[in-house]
C-alpha cells in the first residue's frame, strides 16, 4: 500500500502537516531535531576518540613486569 506513494503523495502529506502544525511549530521542531543529531554525532566522535586514547595508552608499554627490573 505504501510502496507507491510517489512525489504527489509526499507533497500532499507535507501540505497537510504544514496546515495542521503551522510554519513556526515545524521550524522549531526541525531545529530541535538538528540539535539532537549534532549532539549524537558529537557523542559518537567523543567516544571513538576516548576508545582510541585508551587503546593507545594500553599499547604504550608492552614490556613484561619481570623484564623491567633487569633493564
């Protein structure tokens, strides 16, 4: 049923949503969605950076504990 919506159907849905909610409400909603996407991307980037730093710190010293005393 929803496989053949097409461009006219999407435009009709957009017009109905615009009439029901108004331009101001939709623009503020899209602004909040944009802020949410930005915060999500920042969180993913920060966690990836944190994982990289953690693996880099654990990979710095690979000398076994027993060999450190001999050096």
